[in-house]
C-alpha cells in the first residue's frame, strides 16, 4: 500500500472540475488523510482548460507533488496537457464520450469509463463528476460509503432523493471501474489515522483570523484571488454583529476601512495587485493621520490585468514603496495557511499598537491552495489595542485647546481617541499637522512629527515574533535557501533531496518583509557559503530587498514567472546545479 499519491481531475472550466476535486478531497480529509491541493484555472467564467491537483498522504504535506499517479479526464485536452506528469505506474480514467486516446509519444494505462452515459441513465449528465469520483474511489480501494457524509452536506438541502441519486452515481462509477480494471493494489492507499483536521484555503484562514481578531467590518471590491476572503466574511461576520460592504472600487474600500478604524471598529480591506495600486494614496492617508489600517494583498501575475488566475510574487516592492512620501508601514508575509490565521490576528494588533497601515501579503498558491491544517488554537489569540483610550476619562481641556492626538512621544506612538469621547476633540487631516491635528507648515513641527511617526517601528524587527521561519541544522552550510510566502513547503521538501546529494542546506523563510529583519537574516547568511533566493517574479524583488537591507551579499537567483508555482523536484535540481557549478569554478 502507498503512503501517498497524487490525483488530478481536468476538463473545461464550468464543467464541475472544482467540485469534483472538492468532493474527492473532502472525503479523504474526513478519513484523516493529509492533503495539499492546487487549482489551475482560466480567467474566464466558462471554457478553457482547468484542473485540480490533489496530493494525498498519511503524513503531513507542505507542497504540491512533482508527478501524478491518477489523471481523471473529461476531455482530450486534459490528457494532452497533463500526461507528462504521469508516472509509469500511473493511470488515466477518461470519459468515453470524447473517444480518449493516449497522447502520441507517451505510454499510459488508459481506462475508458462512460461518465456521462452512466450519469444520464441515472437521471442527469450533471452527475458525471460523481461517477468519476466513484471510479477514483475504486482505484484507491475506498468504499463508496466514504463519500456519504460529504454528499449529504452538499445536497441534503435539495432532498434525500438528490443525495441518494448522487451516491448511486458514485457506486455505479466504482462498480464499472472494478469490472473494467479489477484491483490495482499498487495504487491502494494505506489507512489514515482517522483524526479530524481542517482542510481550507489561505483566504478562509484570513477570514477566520479577522473575525477572531475582533474585526466586524470589511469593505472590498471583488478581485481574484482575494474574493474568497470577502465571500467568507459575507457568510460569517453577520453572526458576530458585523457587516461587509462591496464598494464601487478599491479606493472607496480602503478609505471606508480607514473611516471605520477612526470610529474605533477593527476594519480591513482585501485585494490583489491592481487594487493595491489604486489604494496607494489612501494608504498614505492612513500613515499621515495615524489611523490603523489592515490590508490583505493576494499576489497574482501582473502587471495590469496580467495573469489574474496564476501564481506570482511580484508585488513585493509595491507593498513597501508604492506610497508617496515617508510613512511607517508594516508588511507581513505568512508562508502557510496556519500562519495566515495567526498572522491575521497579529496584523490587527500591530495596526492598532503602531497606528499605521499593515499589509499582510499572500500569493495565489497560498490564497487559493487548499491544505490540511491542524485544529487552530484559539488560546493563542489575544487582542491588543495599544494606546486606544476607549472607555477612559480624558483630562478636561481647561484652556480650550484641542486634545493632543498627535503628541510627540519617545516611542512615536500617541494616545488615540475616537469621535465622541469627552475632551477628546481634535483635528484629523491629511496635511502635515501639529500635536492637536491643526495644519502646520512649520519646519520645526514638520521635523518633530515626521521623526515621531518614523521612530514607531524602529525596534519592530527585534520584537516581532518569528520574523523568519528558520530551519538551520548546519553551522557551516553549503547553501542558505531563502523564500517568501508559499515557496516554504517546496523548499522544505527539496531540502532532504539536496542533503541526500551531500549538500548541507539551511533554510530561512521571510515572515516580516518590512521593516526588514536584517540582523536575524545576517546571522543565517553568516552560516552559509552561498545564498540562494527563490521567488516567483522576473526581477528578483526579494533578493534586491535583501541586498538593500543586509548590505553587500552575493546571491544566486532562482526565478520563475510563467504563472506556475515551484515544484520540489524542480527546485532540487536547480539548487544542485548551482552548487555543482560553484565547485567547478573552484
């Protein structure tokens, strides 16, 4: 029996490909298997090739697999596009409707199953995905009853008859495949541990984290790959007395979030690169008025509309430098779905403690990739509101002056009040101002206020919990591999392969991009002969940010910007070649 395998379903967008993968994976998740999924889909509602790849294992997973054991095809294009991933002992299950053939130049075991015909005989061709799920269950040696709970969750609201029809389709698919192919013991999965775990995308973790952090207002404009955050909040936040507003554009979304925070509500917005560009001026307003603001940026292929449904990490510079003028800003970069939850809570805390914009950055693979997550520990959730004087009695302003909302302090953080608080009246303006908020162009005041704002974050790289995720077993490593966001799992899986080649590898994943944890990274750089930076963009943005902050360091670039995430085997070979090339030069 196998400890792990990889399964993929493909077809035309709008054909139920996503739901097929969802049903297949959800049932396995409930059995206690660990899963990691990645969707390839087009930037259109219907049509164009799409696929959903699910990796299944009895042990924890952190990345998508290099190859493929089972390919479920609803059209010939799926076979032609994906057969290169198929292992020699892998199989293709294809719908008889399109007369499937193995792509020229390849060899594979092809089993033709009449998905559409069986489904139609049972009542509707729409159930062909259930027939495919049944055939897949037969390969893995799973009883079709494994899917009963999942099917009930999906269809019970439509009635028991609909549930039974879908289960009948699964049983029919399983029976047909067993009669056609018999047993395939080499593709049987070993039993899972049966433990209950979560199975979710990064965007869902962000939504959960926002609610856990006490956020009760989201303003946003839909955009891939951020929309699921908004969809999650629309479904859940009303249960906690909150609301979501779909705005006319990202400018309105950002300014609404600023206004809600000014009123004392923990509020946020979420978008992707194009939306972040529109928010640039409003982010500056947050910095100047010292209002908390949390923004979630889910990176995708750019520039302009670019590749809206594909993987990229090309917003890194924009996150830090797109705003005009000098303001304090925090940029966080979680690298797993679990981190996305806890870091979301921390983003709200930091925004209020430092009274500045906080941008939490993911990428498409982390935002939409679905993976197994251990039960979240809500005891780790704490709410810190910083210098907010909510519920406190403010000293009376006997002299008639306004409250010193922007009082110059050693820490750079001033006491914060909200509208309506007695004795708390003050100006709020986007122009430079004095301690009460009154506009001022005095050179002395300008320097005092600018210095105050900028010293807020001076010590954050040292006080931020785990600014780097470090896996460094060697005091003298051959290479230090550095990444950001979703590349973590791929790097972690490539490391043992490199070690098996005799290459000593350390790993550092950036979790705080700005202000940059220079000292922490310098410690890791000092322990390696070579630094390799892995990132999904064309201009080595992460590597350049590292050089800007840690000084003159020789960096080898590993760049990928074709819209696809890195694979472990791919990264293993690239890093191996770079080390071998260095040895040849010596």
